[in-house]
């Protein structure tokens, strides 16, 4: 399945379609936002985006760790 976004086709994996998870690049951006110690607003927004996407921070962490471990196994 692909989605037309800003005149660009973006393929979606089955995982994203089935679980409605955000793309990995967006998750990485939110994690980066949380690391910005000089901007509490940016940190909070990144945290809230992860919670909104995964339901809880714990589930977000588990997903990120699972993806990291899968990458090491490849």
C-alpha cells in the first residue's frame, strides 16, 4: 500500500498499516526532541507524541528496543 503525500508516494509496511504506527523516521525525531535538554517544550512535545502514538512511554520504549535488537540481529 502507498499513500500520496505532498505529491510523493510513500510505501507503508504491513506493520504500519496493521498497528497504525508512525514511520521510524518520525519516531527517531520524537526521541531526538526528548534529548534536547535546552528546550523543555521540545522535550515535552517529543514525549507526548510518543505517548500518543504508543499509548504509554513504556510501550514506546519496548517498541524502540525491539527494533534496535532486530537491527542488531540483521
